[in-house]
């Protein structure tokens, strides 16, 4: 595996964090990337809990203290940790509805030589990631 481009973007007030990242992945034609850093703040947030069922609303300003996961033009899977105004921390699976307040400074690292695919995992019930290593001949190994 070789590291590819580093993509640095500033996201702005009112943007939906997940939708903005998905848009970047499509515009940059990312086949496989990871989040190196994501810091900023949100007006409100929505995250899915660990059971994978319940989406919880966090209706207050929060600092983004951690953002990590896999990103591509076809599949994005991100987890976020947020510090609330009382400095308690909450987190979960990022879903649409995390609305940026002043900014989000986002840094993505492209992973050359890989693509992400998806396959339904009957055990989990989710479309799970498939890591595909590319070769020089046909683009996949």
C-alpha cells in the first residue's frame, strides 16, 4: 500500500458533516481514504448508538473531539466523539444531522492501491466493508 494525497478542507457553518464528507469523497474520486483529523464544533448532532438501532439527538453546541473512519466515493463509515457544554463526552456512529457551527477542519488521507467495496453481511444485517487491494494489471487483486 502506498499513501496518496492528503486532502485538507474547511467545512463551514450550516453544513451537514456527513453529507459534506461524502461530497468531498465523490468530488475527489476517493476509492479508499481514512480520516486523519477532524476538529471543530457543531450546533447540534445526531449519532447512532452501539446497538445500531437508535439514533439520538444531541440538541446543543458540542466540540468535535474525535472523528475517525473510512471514506470513499461509494462508502463512508465514521464515528464521532463530542464534548458537550458541561464537558461530558458522547459519541457514536455519525449519521446525517450533525450541523457544523463555526467550522470543521478536516484532513483525509488517501490510500493508494486499495478500494473499498461493500457486501451484505447476513450476520450483522449491514453492508460491511470489503478491502480490495489493487494490482497494476486490472485494478484489483
